[in-house]
C-alpha cells in the first residue's frame, strides 16, 4: 500500500496546489471589467497595463441579460467597471448598483464629439446631477437602400411606406422599434412614451406598412439572405453598421442613411459598479479608452460609432434618439402581434 | 515456524463487526462519518443554494426589488396569462420529438457498435462521442448557415437540380430547433443504449439461438426488452437537455421557434422578474422529473442475481 | 455481442454514415473556413492559407480560455466521479426517505435551467462571501455533472450481483477492499462512460460558468461572447485543432486501453 499512499499524497498535493492557483487573487492592483467583445481589445489592455502597472481582467458576455444577472447577483461586487447601454443603465441606478463618476478624473471627456460633450443632454447617463456612466460606442438604426432601384436618396423612414416600392421593402420584426419609428415620422416628441391614442394611430399606420413590405426579418443574416434572393429596394436596417458591413462584404451595392426625423440609436457606456475597489483606476481606464486613436480603432474594428473621433456611420448633422425603455413593452408586443395578424 | 503469518488482503481474520455487517444486502453503511460525507456536498452546494433561490417563486417583484411576502401569484399567472401554458406544452412536445429522433437514430448505431469486435468497437464508438466534446455554439452557427435559405444545403440541392427554389422551412422556426437539437443530442442517446446492449449476457443470446429462435425473434424478445432501460435513459437525458435549452431556439428559432426555455431565461434578464423565473423553473421541473422517474422505473428489476 | 447478417450490417452502416455526416458536417464546415476565405458570397478557392492558425497561436486570451476549460473539466469530472460513486454506493446500500430526497437533490442542478443553477450559486457564494474564481466554476460544474455520474454508476451498481459482494464480505474483506477489488472493476465501464459524458457537458457549459466565474474565462464563454461581432477566423482554426487533438487522444486511449 505504500506506493499507492505516496501516489495519493502526491495527487492530493497537486490538487491542493491547483486549487490555490485557481483561487488566488492577484496581489497587484487589479481592474475587473465586464464588457462586450470589441470594447477591451488585447492591445489596448496591454497598453493600459503598462501605463498603470496594474493587472486587468476582462470577462466578455454575450447578452444584456447576463450583465444584469452577474452584477445584480453579486450585488456589484464581482467587477469594477461594466459596459451598459443607456436604456438599461436606469435599472442599475435604481437598484443602487452603480457608483457616480468624477468627471474631473476623465479629462478626455472634454475632447469628445460635440454630441457627447454635454452629458446632461445625453439621455440616461445622469441622475440627480451625478454622472453614472460615460458614453463610449453607439450605432443607429437607419435605412439601407439600393441606389440603382431608389431614384432619389431617401431621408426619412416614410420611404418604407412609399407605394413606389411596394413589395420591395423589408421590415424588422419587432413591435417596440416599429412603433418608435412610426412615432418619429408622426413628429411625436417622445416616441418612447406614447399615449393610447398615439399608439392607435401608429397601429393603423403600421398595418399600412405591412401591406407595403415583402417580408419581416429577425436576424441580420436573414435580412441579407432575403435581400440577395429577392427584388428588394429599401430596408429598415435594425442592425445598423453591422448590416452594412455584412452586405458590402457580400458584394452588394447599398447605401446607409439615418432618417432626418431622428434615428433610434443605442448608446453603450462605461459605468462603475457599486462594489468598485479602486475608483480612480477605473476612471483612468475610461479616460484611456476615450483617446482618439482608440476611438478610431474601435470604429474600424467593429463598425460602431465612437464618441471621440468622427466616423462615417453618423455625421454630426444626424439626430440620434437614444434608446430608452418604452412605456409598455407588453402592450407594444401585443399590438404588434395584432398588426401581423391583421388582414 | 515462520514469524507472523501474512494473510493476503482478502483473507485476513474477520472481526465481529464484519460478521454482523456482511449479512446485510450489499455492504452496510453504519458509519456516520461516511453518511455525513455523502450528504456534505449535495447539501452545501445544491440543496441550500437552490432551495433559497427556488423559494423566491413564492415572492413577488416590485420595481427592481423583491418583496418578501408569500404569494402564489407567480404560479397562478402561469395558468392565467396567455402564452405561457401553450408554449410550455409545445416545448414539452418538442422535447419528446427530439428524444424520439435521437433514440431512433441512436439505437441502430448503438446496435452496430455492440456487434463489432474488439478494438473496432471502441474506435468507432469514439468517433460518435468526439463531436460531444466540440463546442455546441460553433455547431449551432454552422448548422444555421447550412440550413439557411442561402446555405450549404439549399445551394447543393439547387445545384444538383433537386429543387427549384430554396427550402425556407428549415430555418427560423420550430423545425429548425428540433433538427438542430436532434443533431446535437444524438450522441447522448447512443451512449446509454450502447452500455445497455453491452450488458446483455452472451449466453442469453446463445441460449435463444440454441432454442431455435431466428435472429429477428431473438431481437424482439431478448435484446430489445433488455436494452429498453438504455433507451429510456437515453431518451430521458435527451428530453431533459432539449426542453431546458434556450440557446438553440434563440439562434435558429427565429420568431416562431419560441420555447419555454427562452421565457425563463428572459425573466432573469430584461424581464427582471426573478421570482417569476424561479416559479417557471419549478414548473418546468415537473415533466423533467417525470422523465427521470420513468427512466428509473425502467432501471429497476430486470436482472436476476 | 452477436454476429449480424450482411444486409442488416450494411443497413446499419448506412444509418451510421448518415449520422456521422450530421455530426461532423457542421464541424467540417467550420474547419473548411479556417483555410479558405468567404468573400462576396463566394468561397475564395485561391485563398488557402494557415494565417488563421498563426493568429490563433498569438491569441493568448483564447489559449488561456481553452486551458481554463480543460483544467476545470478535469477537476470537476474527477470530483464528480468520486462523489457520485460515493453517493451511488450510499443510495444502493439502503432504503428510506432520506435517500429518495438525496436523489432529487443530486438531480436538481442538472434539471433546472442553467441560469437558475448559476444564479442561485452566485447569490449563495456572495452571501457566504466565497470569492468568485475558477474554484467556484469547478464547484458549479461538479454539481452540474454530478447527476450524470450518479445515475450511470447507480444503474451499473444495481446490476452487480449481491451474492458476489456478500461472498467477499463473508470471506473477510472489509468494505474498502470489497469496493476496491470486487465492485470497482465492475463499475469501470460505467465510470468511463459517465466520465466522458460529464467531461463533454463540462467542456460546453456556458451559462453557469459565466455567472459564477470571477475574472477568468472558459472557451464556451469566449465563443458565446463572439456572437455580437461574429467569429474571427482563428476560432475556426481552434475548432480544427480541438477536433484533431480530441480525436488523437481518443484514438490513443482506445489503442492502449483495449485489446485488439
């Protein structure tokens, strides 16, 4: 039994060593980030580590839901910094999961594009005079059209209703967004908080829209496939630049434009958790990524807009209507089902 | 005389405890320490966390926080609100279909494996097990691109002239979910059936042949019944994995392929209703536990000792 | 097990080939695109290259993720095998309500949606102030695959002849020796099958891992997060390498562990 005991002992020791290795926290300063792919690329992290002499760990998630589950489940303790869009940010602030940011520690915020200079104008990032997150990346929902089939460049979502293109239009299958763009074409100031009558009017218009389209789509590749296999002239581009890139890569000749009445756009921001260990370190990361060169790389690599360097996807003249939680998602979803079912 | 006699491990002198113990069925378990060890991990890391969480099903949400007031609201809502019960039923049906396909495809393969000799048996078996170790996200992506309107399958069929227009019914609906899940889960069905077939004593088969039974009869009366346990285990495993899945429906289900797993998942995200999600998970446990019980029933009896 | 008539063998092989096609088709597609580029809706047949593989070697994050996945898998499966066998023996040795309850408890983490298992563990760890790290991931995986191991071992145990064990005890062996020399050999195939299934489940486990991990990533987490931007070519290279590596390992295992 002795050889075996020695083996067992060695195994136990190895197990213990591995456990210790797995569990040991870093002894140096550490920044823990929870983000989307593309927001904390390897080369940026390396450079930041060199500058701050600290350790940086990044965990990438796949959906918004996971961010909430992880941050709420750990009561903000597992990460210092996380990426969140302005609509969802409200929920985190309500639940006390964020720490207000000291803009003085982020001088690069002063060099951002005009649209993002005054944070009180960016819906959602401030609450009670305190800044809860800093804008970083965005993309808009606009119109993609085939310049050979559409004579004059469209500038509004109303082109989707244009009878000239009947049967050549693609619409995104989602109630919330469709109501929002319809509200914007109706000139309603706050398309995210519609009254019952406004919703009724929008519903009638959407039924009209339905009669003008070829098909709905859910994913970007589905849209691509529909476009390639059918005679399509114009599309509600829910996936913005991602769709543009995909279609251009597929060899299609298309043009993207943001509607003049305002384009729905999501805005991703950096926020500090309530459990942030080193607030200044986290703020220095935000300052670091707000450099022009990083913003440019972000846009080049992902196609999303950034907040510091100009990029073709959104010019300063475009109006962005940052995404917010709608007044009643269930009602919009139910009405959408009725619209789809209407003859 | 030599010194102390060295007894080989199996034949050392008995002591009183062994005599009393040995009489019991398989080997007694009187040791309190061993009992405690057995219960330690399950209690600490399963019972406590899960119970604490599933109990949330009896509370409700207000704003973003949970209000700790006992209520059956979440459970009644499942039955009263439209959409939940039908999706639940269609998901269970989906699970059954996937399990059926997996078993129907898996049984012949397990049978083939069991009929191979020596090393070939394990080598071929291994080829069916290896895909399990490959990331299923990659597989779903690949399957999605294969089944799509512009995908590999359609393109090949069009090229070969088998069809004139691409098949669009294979993607972004429940069919796609069912097919994808079946492809992903078939190996899970093969393994238990294979193990069950392997366990059938050869002498039973020889006896059957000696008694004059033709191969088909031997199959129907000896092999099939004895391998049924493996079939039930494989089917129940596939069923459980299929109905809880939400990744596949999300990726290939489109709008029509909406399953119960997605509803539950959304409660922990956008829906932000953990109590409701907990209640729905408990409800989902019912068909799942039924599948397990069925599998266990199939496992008892059968073997004379 | 039995000899099969030729036509039946042929039919079975056809089904097997079909299923193999279904199983490997998606994988081969991914591997194909690790060598060729896909531009303008067409395969670029002249673009054959190994650059994806070179990029993979440089991608430290993916390599770390892969390593973490293996480490977690091996440890979790080892733990699950030991604890699962212990629990199966415990269950098999007696009767009583306690044992039925234990069985349900063991199955729970596998049966409830992974988000529930993951979230409940995360909240629990937070409440007892247990730092999130790969250790918590191992714990999460162990409780998740425990059910599979337990079930397989118990099923096998139930077919072991009781007289054999009684005889062993009668002859003077103690419980450990009976286990080691009588039961364990009989459980080997079940343990092997359970181990493989458990490892496969752990290797792919995304959601529980994502929720209970601290700052480390595993491969499934990494792949899951690529959904938003799309897979980079080095991921396809990774698929190819993992497939090659796994196949090689299994071939070696069958060569050295089985008789011809």
